[in-house]
């Protein structure tokens, strides 16, 4: 959906919000050990850029890991505090670093990370997390989530990076191994590994949840069929892995003007056998602490009366902002307030004939993953753009008289990072069900509803290579599944 960016996003910031974004970049780059502009010269006084500068940063990082306590103290002194080991997270004047918002202990985690990880490790983790996103947009998510408090936003960002890399291993395990990796694990001679692989795939094959279509605001939708979950059928790690895998895949469907998703909890035929508080708590924590500002709306559809008492418990766990996004719908007419009828599946009483049928991973779909040489070449190219973006950002912050020109340069560099990510994507992420069915296409082209004459619509396979695909991600909503009757191929809702 084209148009003016939403408030608090790149291209639509108040002067005060822009200042906060600049402060956030200053603090973030300091944590990452990026030298100030005055330091970015070689022995002859000439500027260093690209791979030369990155090499120097890596050398500084290696040296600092073992011997530079001074630099560590500099990073830790970003925010004054009495004792960063105190779980209360009290800072200057005894005020909590998160102003009472540290629901998940992220302040203590923040200082532990700064104590244990090198600046270059944190920098690498951050740019890996950016993926196809606009770097400003990513930082702004954390700023909005923490009410534009730079200190709190940085704490949340660093804690999220730790969670992604050290706890969940989002990119170096979940996404790079994907469904094919789970299929391999399901045949393992190791009993626990086999169980985890089997349980992950069982959820994919059931269609316990799936991504399909867009709501009235153009947001990608995730449908959760609650009746298909039975407590104890899958292990807790496989449930969490499946949840993160789905969220992280959905993240690939977002773009500059549509940066949140819609979740529809289909409560049809719900019974107490389907209720499982553990996964619910995990999902709440993940969205509140690790994927801030990612939920546009949550629809709880056809919940029975027995869910009323359960909802009172769940609501007590929710942040008020998240709770305000949850709406209950009793029938298709009420669902139509949020989703056009043509985009409501027939399963829910709408006109969209699409149905979920899982397609298994194929033996050769991840054949480029082992190509380390090509991957490294693309990573090196990305590293040079990252360095240019960081330097330009520092100039944008420092030189107000050239800000407009520098903003334009930053925008172009952000576009290069985005296109560069999609070149890297096949070397970083295993193909998914959504690649096989033509929702996610080469170069980041997203297609939510495939034309009814396409191979994907006729037999559930991905579109032919020569089949026309709509504009790249960010230009128009994507499509997957047959276009409902009465629609044109270029119906861009």
C-alpha cells in the first residue's frame, strides 16, 4: 500500500523524533565500537573506508577483547548507574533504567552483554538482524516501543540481539536450517534430535498456523488454528522454534509502508484440551521484548464462552499497548471490519478459496547454502555499504548544514542494503513453504495471491520461472493462492 509513511517512521518524523533517532544512532555506534569521524583517518591523515576500515575495526576488537578495559569502561559508562549487576537496574539517582518497564529483565541482560561480547560481535549481530529492513526503521521500532527514551530503547535493542544470537539462534540455526533441516533431524538416530525435527514438521504439515493474504490495511496476515494445538503433543523447544520461524518468515513480508502484521486466532471448535499457557506466554514475551512494534492488530475469532475466564488471565500478562490491539470477532460480518470478504478464506466464511496444503522441502532447494565463496563475496560487498552507511550517518548527525544531501545518500545506501540482502538471502536462509508456493520470490518480490491460471493455483506448486511477478517488495502487496472471483491480477489492496 503506497502513500505517506506512518508517523514515527523514516520519512515522517517530527524534529524531536529525528533528534531522538540521531541520539540512538550515536549511542548504538558507540556500543559497536565505531570510531568517531575524527578518528577515521589513517597515518597520513587520509580517510579510510570499506574493507580497510572494517579490517582495522576487527583488529581493534581482537585487541580490546583481551586487553582494553578502558574501552569496555567507556561503553559501560554510556548510562550512569550505581551497580549494573543489581537486578533492579537502578541508574543515576536510583532511577530504574527502564522506568518500571523492564518486564523481562533486559537491563541486567544489557550490561551482561556489554561485559561479555566485543563491540565488533555486537556490530555484526546488529547488521545481521537488519536484513532487508531500513536501519532507521529498525531503530525506530525500539524507540517507539520505549516511548522515545533512547536509554531504554538501546537496552531493549542489545538484549534482543543477545536473545536472537545466543538464546534462540535465529539466523545461525532456525532460519539457515529451516524445514529441510527439520526433515533431516526427524531421521536422526539421536532420539531427542529426532523428536524435535518431527514435532517442528508436524506443525508445518498440520497448518497449525500459516501466512496468507492481507487485511484492509495491507498488512500480511498470520492465521492460527487453535483447535489444532493439543497440550503435550509437541515439545516446548519445538513449539518455540516453530513460533520464531513463523514470525521471522513473516518479517520478510514487511516493507517500508507496511511494517506490522495481523494475527487471526481462529477459535472455531476450541476446547480446554487446546489451551496451553506456556506457548501463550512465550508468544507474548517474544512480541513485547524481541519484535517490538510488529503487531498491527490481533483478531480473536469465534471464541467460546469458556475462553472468557482464560482471557482475563492472559490480559493480565499483556502490555496495555499490545492489549489495545486485540479485538474479538464473533462472525464473518465482524471479521469483515478488518479483512475484506474477498480476502477471508472460505474456511472462515469468506470468498477466498485458498486452503493450506503443506509442500515438502525438495532435495535441491538449498543447493547454494554451502557456497561459502559466493556468500563471503556478497558479505564483503555488504560490509563496505554498511561502513559507508555508518560514516554517512555520523556526518548526518554532525553536519546540520548538509543534512538534506546526507539524508538522500543514507536513503540510497539503505536501498543498497535492502537489495544486497535479497542477493544474500539464498545463502543465509533455507527455502520455506512460502518460497515453494511463490509467496516469497527471488529478489524479495512478494506475491500474496497468485493468478488462478498459475501452476501454484492449479496444483499447489511454485510459479513457473517465466511467470510475471508483480513489483518488488515495498511497491505493492504480494500474492499467494488463487485470486478470489471477481478480482483482477493487478488488484492491489
